[in-house]
């Protein structure tokens, strides 16, 4: 890979990161690294602190302690938009109001937004960025549906469009909090395979949460495991599977790793 971050310097370096809500330490001094071209899964039971971690990285929550170094910049204390501009993207659900727009128009909006154009200019700028939008849609396998309204798409296809939208500002790091929630197993695999392609082709770094252990084991390069705000294990999927602390968290009720994880997923 020719990315400047393909060296041993991590793209993201999180150190001693923490956040409390009242008396609850939602994230309790966690440290981890993420390199360009790496798909890192963040797993753990409900309430473990996964979303809180995501929201500190994207700037929606301010950390109480610690450091988030991204591409040479300290992100703690920066506003979400400034962080986004530095190349930290995240997937969003397509808002109700935009569902009536076509697939291509939704991606064009995202491209214009990256250029700093106002949404009020949108109607006049409708032809702008169409080619760029179509190129992005091609990458996620949605070019043939470019002129359909988002409201009529199958659920898995909406998720592909959301991925194209997230890629519109060419992020170096993409955050995906439960990207496959509510999807059938086949759709989950398809979305993650697509994400993996982006990781390989663009040297994108991805941090994602996922309840299906099948998906995590199939696609993650590495995983980190949170429990009650603490990072209890990290490593390659097969190392994690046999890790005693992880087994304690997931085997607690006597279920198998997979069944327990599925149950957590259904409860979410
Ligand atoms: P996960 O995403 O792993 O399920 P969260 O990060 O959402 O976990 O939550 C971690 C802990 O922090 C939980 O105990 C949760 O109740 C608490 N928490 C999360 N967000 C808030 C908030 N905005 N206000 C109060 N408590 C919160
Ligand atoms: Mg969460």
C-alpha cells in the first residue's frame, strides 16, 4: 500500500481515554492503536462503552481524560466538524427528509457538503458532482439504482448508500457503530465484504462494532474487547476467542461464544 500511513506509525493512537457519566465510568482509561488499511472490531456486551468510545473519537463527546492522536493531530477538545474535516468519517442513517431524494442526489449532497456548499444551493446545483457520485455508487454496487428514490430501496441497499455517503469526504478513518444492526446474515456479510474491499483498495482504516461473532471472525483484522469501560483484551480474532477474560464475559451464562453474542445482538 502506498499510503503515507502504511509505515509503523499508527493512524489513530488512543491513550488512557476515559469518560464518566455521573458516577458511571463509561470508558475507563483505554488505550489502543489503529493502522491505515486495518479493520478493527470493537466488541463487548451492551453498556461496555463502545458507543461512548466512538463518540469521543468523532467529537460528539468530550473525553474527561486521555488522548486521541489522529494523523498527528490531537482530537480531544475539537469539534465534530473539525474532526470530520481531518478525515474521520462515520456512517449516518439517511434522514427521513432525504429519503425522497434519489440515491445519486443523496451522495451528491454529501459531496457538496464536503466542499462547504450550502444545502440551500442544492436545487440549483443538482447537476453538480453527479459523475463523482456515480463513481462512489459504483464502488458500493449501487450505480444501477442511482436514480431511484432512497425510500424504495431494500434495507441492505440503503446501508450501501450510507457507506457511499460516508466515503464522500474521502475519510482516512471510518467509524461504524453497529453498521449491520437489523440486517439479515447475508446482507451483513455483503456489507462487510464491501467495507473490507474499501480497506484493501484505499488503505482505509475502519473501527466498527458488531454483535455477530461470525462477521467479526470473518472480516476483522484485529479486535479489542471492552467490558464495563475497560479494555480486557486485544488481538487477532483467533487469539481473542481463546482469551480467558473474554470467555468469562461471554461464557458467563454457560452459553457458547456464538450463542451468547447472538443473544446480545438480539437484545440490542
Ligand atoms: P455500548 O455502546 O457498549 O453498549 P455505551 O457507550 O452506550 O455502551 O454506554 C456505556 C455506559 O455509559 C452505560 O452504562 C451507559 O448507560 C452509560 N451512558 C452512555 N451514554 C450516556 C449518557 N449520555 N448519559 C448517561 N449515561 C450514559
Ligand atoms: Mg452502543
